[in-house]
């Protein structure tokens, strides 16, 4: 299981580094990435790379810290805290310029030593990212 937990950490580090190439190196060629709160689904490395670039532009200082995880041979669940600044537009979320801190969970499904599917779940309503949200809101956690 150590290798799987390392893969989960590498996934979080790739998002924190803002490196689409690093993220793509962890994915199978037919991977699927789902951002559940925004209902955005990316299929294949090209679409996932585009999603990663849009995410980094919107949240240039995004950091993901895994706070707990568990895994089987086929999948893992990771609880995390994301922090950053909402500096640019994200699909359906115009830039607010606000700092945020929010909790989330990801389900990661493996194919061998690669990620086949990732589904991210986070509370959009309490994230402080929605237009009109109170400026001091920093999400749960």
C-alpha cells in the first residue's frame, strides 16, 4: 500500500506545483477527471491538461494538503485542504480576488501504477468562491 499512498501524495503535489506535465505523468492514457461541484468532466490527458491549466490560471497559488487517506489495491480516498487565491475566472466562477481555505475529498481509482479516474468533491457553497459570497468566507475547516 505504500506505493499507493505515495501516488496519492504525488497527485496532491502535482496540483500544488501547478504542473500539468507532472499531473499527466500520473494518469493512464484513458483517464477521466471529474470536478463534481462544477460538474466538469475531462476525458483523456489532453482535456485534463486543459482543465489543469484553467485551474492554475484561476488559482495561481493553489496548494493541496492531504490530511488523511486510505487505499485498497484498486482505489483510494483522500481527504484534503485546499488553499489559495481566486485570482482568475474559473468556469462558472468569476474571479473574486479572495483567499480561500476549504476541505475536500477525492476518490482515486487505479489501473496498475496510474490513476484511471479521479473524482473531486468539495463544498462549493461554503468555499467563498461563489459570486456574492461574503468576502471574509474561507470555507469549512
